[in-house]
């Protein structure tokens, strides 16, 4: 790495020991100076070992502030440490708040306070560090925050006020906070009223449903402002300029978990503050050339659709409704007949069953993503688009399209562990009709180290587009009259699951929302941002810049 010129270097006091503190454009470092008389005065324990160098990347410094040493040590009646002689000799101090990487992808805010001999030196340090922070252009300064007070355990407001707002204040981020009053409040506000030019990003405090509202609001607004028709699957979408941050406060928070590696509001807030971003693939779902929804994680028909439909009727149960409905749906063991057509992604690196895992700076995403950059020819001109469709008819317990691993705390490797966040594909998983026992084996493998695709009734394809048509209709609106009797009968069966007959239709679970149509066509659009976090793909921010939708 190129050696950076030093901006400042001084000997400063830290926890009663002298440190050589140095700053360049990239790093703030401090190293204890080994002297015979190591301690300047009386000994308190400190965690820094002599001679060990400590460093924090400038991009992970949250704030710097001058400290009023007098007020820090004056007697206000509360318990406090005895004033140290050393701080009398070094009466000026500044504190640097920075990101500390804790365990399991968890980030925490840490402080380090340096004491100086002179006030001018202290101010110089504060000013120089502030200048470096101001130069970081990817950091947000003004955020629009939506809180769902009813998501998850209904703790959204408390989580924001107690854990997130103080960090935004520390980092000098101004916020406009809206507590939603009804479902789709955030989506509609973003789509119509929000003065987006005033903000550097939008943040949702809630679960996957709230994130989905933000995606729909922002993407729709951008297309409308630019005169783009979302109903046409061939239409090239205009990129959004704002990013979306997620503070997890929902029931499953699958998107946060899959992108950050952990569901922790403080970690997510810190990722937002330092301006991390992660590109994401987005599926657009159409029915008869009418746009229905976007999906960023799971599109599930059959099992996951039925679980959602049942759990929505049991919202009063809280997060436990998913367990209850999951168990109930497993017992009903309904399968659905239909035709799945899909366009395999043949020009890409990686397969759904390889051992790769998407990480920040993922090579596969970068390589495959090149295909979708604006500099390349439209996808529908690629040879594979001409007649490359495959068709599978059958009886399915589940049809799932995973645009990301869909990892969550219950299934840490996810529905499709090797799926990529931003490679322009989705993993289509078909689970054919099988015994309850085999289906249970398949489901349990999501929570174990065993391959959930290594079963003869399961197949997985990495695809660019797919369609599904249920057996009993050409399309939902062109129902075959002869089948009407079956549909009616199936509805009765659905209402009375003791009957062993399977209903004709399931619902699509689109990122936790029910879709009103069974017959759908799915293509991918691209939401693009940039990746700054080096350890993992994980970052709380999603750079919302939509690129190519796929054409036929
Ligand atoms: N004020 C509100 N009142 C009622 N519903 C709301 C309100 N604000 C948002 N919603 C809706 O609540 C639904 C669920 O919200 P959210 O995703 O935040 O929590 P969750 O469903 O518990 O979590 P997850 O989606 O992660 O399982 C969303 O679809 C959203 O549209």
C-alpha cells in the first residue's frame, strides 16, 4: 500500500502513559513510548501493552471532540476516579470515538482520550481529524428515518431513541424522523411527498416488510420522476441516487442478517454512519405485463407462501406466529401443480451448489456484475436469451427464488448458501412432491451443515428470469371454466385442511408480503452501490442505484 504522508505526530498522554500518536489520511495510530519510568504518575490499569501499536482507520472514526478536563474532574457529588496528577500536567484533552469490531460481525463504538500539554496542540488535533472526516464523501449528513412502531416486538421507537439516535448525534448526522401510522405510510411518503433532495439516505427501523416498502417507494419515485414505465419488463430502470439503511427491529430481519451478518441495531447504525454500501440484485415481478412488486430476498410459492398467508392471520401471536404457521403448513403437506419456465444463467461464474460465499468485494459479483453495467450490450441481445428457456412441469411442495442466501439466525447458511447479493441472478429451488418425512429432512438441512439440495426431489438452477403458471389456469384472469369446479372445491379444501386434497393455488411470498397472483413472471433489475467494508459483504447500507432490467 502507498505510504501516506504524516499529517500530525505528537507525544500525548493516554491513561497515564505517554504515547506516540500519529495521523495520516488513512490511519490514526498510537504506540506507547517505552521509557524507564513508564508511568507519568500513579498506576491505574490500562489495556494497552507497552510498545504495541494501535490503529484505527480514519474511515472508521465516528467523531472527535475536545474534552473539558476541569469539568470532568470537578466534584459533582457522583462517584468518580481520583484526579490524576498526570492530567494536571496534561490539562487539555480530546476524545476520538471510533468503530471497534467486536465478536461475530458485531460493531461497537469505542472512545480513546488523549491528553495534551497545550491547548493549541489539542485544538490542532481536533481540527485536523475533523478535516479528514469532512473529506469522507461517502458519509451521510442528513437522513430521513422511518420507524415502524408495530414491527417485531413493537420496540422500533425505543431501539431508535436509545441505541441509534445518540450515535447519529455523535456523528453530527441530522435526521428527520417519521413514525409510521399505517402500513405503506413510508412507501407512499417516499413515492410522493418526501423531499428527497434534502437527504443523503433513507433509513428504516423495522423488518423486511419495512425495507421492502422503502425499495418500492424509492424505486417507483425515481422511475416516475424520469417518466419510466415500470409495467414493461423490458424497460430500463433509472438508478436511484439515495441509499437505504436498515436498523433491524422486525421479526426475522432476514435482509439485515444476510447483508450485515448480524441483527444488531448498533452495528447497523455504525455501518450507516461510516457510509458502507452494498449492491443488491432486485427481482421485478410482473403478471400479464403489469408490474406487481420488487423482491430482494425470497420469492416463495407453496410452502413459504402458505406459511406467510397463515401467519398473517395470526399477527396477534407476534414472532411466534411463524413457528406456529410453519408447523401447521408442514402438517397440511400441500403440493401444487404447475409449469416453471426459466432462463438459466449460463454465462456466469459460480453455481448454486459450490462452496463460495458472497463477501464484500465478492469476485463473482464483480465478474458477473460486469455483464449488467451500462457499458455492455443489453442482456436480451446475448445469445443465451434466444431460445434458451427451459420448461419443467410437475407437482411442487415449494418453488423458491432466492436472490440472496436468505440467511437468518434460524438458518445461518440460508435457503441458498452460495447465492450472491449482486451477480444479476437468482437461485430457483424446486422441491417436488415427496413424503412428509423427506420434506422434513430437506427443511432440517437448512439448519445443519448438510447440503439441502442433495436430494432427488430437490433441484436448483441459477437463473436470470423465470415464469410460473399454475396447472389450473393459463393466467389468473383467463380461468378455464372447466376447472372452476376444482377451484371451488380446492378453496373448500384450503378452508378445511383435514381434507387430504391439495388446493389448486398457493400464494407467492414476496419478501414477506403476499402477492395476489399465482401466475407470475420474474426478471432481475440491479440495485447498485459500492462496497467499502473489507471483512465481509456485510453492510447495513444498500446503495440504491437501479440498472438494467432483463429483457427477453
Ligand atoms: N404504523 C404501522 N401500522 C401497521 N403496519 C405498519 C405500520 N408501519 C409499517 N407497517 C407494516 O408492517 C409490516 C411489517 O413490518 P416489519 O417488516 O417492520 O416487521 P415484521 O413483519 O415484524 O418483521 P419481518 O418483516 O422482518 O418479519 C410491513 O409490511 C409494513 O408495511
